[in-house]
């Protein structure tokens, strides 16, 4: 028997996490001098968090250390169960070095136990999409080998596209140059970004204005979407519910009564993308 783990950077909603019986590794963020661990939206004040960012607050995120991973994993191993962990993209954080060190030490201590992890090669509800369908397979009784094979097929077809409202936050993270930030914000340029097959963020296009940016996102669904009637679609919004609502309306007008879930961006991801970000996750012919 094994336990299925995810981390809070997959951003599945807390009620979904509980329904699926997932074990969650909570990722930290700091606002001011206070550290928090994202609770999947259960008690998070999203409006207050993004308002602080608009007023100049600069939230920080950090990697977990080896001890933290040991604390999550060891109780499961000690009671004789194995672990399967669906992670967010390893390209996005140094935290997985600590995870691998913890796993190596735990395997020495519990040589009869298995600890597997699968890189979803995306983040936020892109990783949540992968985790959700992994959990359904897990609940159906899939073995670890069967889950490996299933996710190896699903991950290359999990598309994560997003557009940011303000380049300042990407600039802080080293994603754009200072000149690009200033010129882009003045001209209303919106970068369209996505996660490639390696799990890296790629700047796919630059468009002027929010309406054109959202139309561009919808165009990617049109061009690459597959089995949209069989898989959930997620729309992410960072303190821009009205924009997300209009986006969903447009999606349903074109693609019919598909299963679209709208969720707020959490503080860990929001610290990097900033308020006004809109994202979409869907099953695609290719990323």
C-alpha cells in the first residue's frame, strides 16, 4: 500500500484535497516578517494578500529543507507504507535538492519501502490537473507502476498558459529585463507564457492589451485543446474575478458546456506573477 502526496504549489482547492484524501506538503511564503504555509485556500485572505502587493509589499518564497521533507515522509514509511509524490516543476525551485537528500537518507533507514516522485513539469493548477487525475487513478486502485505509466502519458498533454498584468513581478524574478518591464508596462504589453515539455516557463508571445491577451489564450485552446469534454479545465485568476468570469463566458460560448473551474491564484505563486494574472490549464494535443 502507498500514500499519494502532492504539494501546495499544485493549488488544488482544500475541499478537493480532502475529498481525494491527498497528503499535502505545504510550501512557505513570507509577508513582512511573518511566515505562512499555504493552506489550499481554506483560511487564506486572497484579497488582502494581493492588496498588500498593490500597495508595495514584496512577498518572499523559500525552499523547504531536508528536515521538513523527512517530517512529512517518515511517519508513512514507519507504519509500513510507501510514498508516491506528484511534484510541481523541478525547474522552478531548488527545494527538490533537499527532497532528494531526504529520500536518500530515508531509503537507507527504511530499505524495504519505496519513495517515488513524478515531476508534473508545470506549477499551480497545471500541477493540480496532473495531481487530480493521479488521485482518481489512485482511488481506482492503480499500482505505482500503473500510475507511473498513466502520468507519463498525461503530463505531455497538460497545457498551462498564462498572462500577467504587470511585468514588475516577473522582473523581480529575473524573467524580463528592466527595460522590457518599463516599456512593457507603459505600452500595456502583456506577455503570454507557458510551460514547455521540460517544465520551464517560456515567453511565447507579447500582445497589447488584456482583451487581445485573453483572445490569444483562447486561441491556444482552439488550436491545441483535445478531449475537452473528458477533462476539467481550470481558469486561474489573481484578484481579477470579473475578468476571469468574462473569460469563462467566452470559452463556453465557443467550446460548449465544458467543465471549467475558476480558482484564485495562491500566495506562493501570486508572489511571482502578481495581481491581475489570468491562467488556463487544459488537456492538449501537445503543450
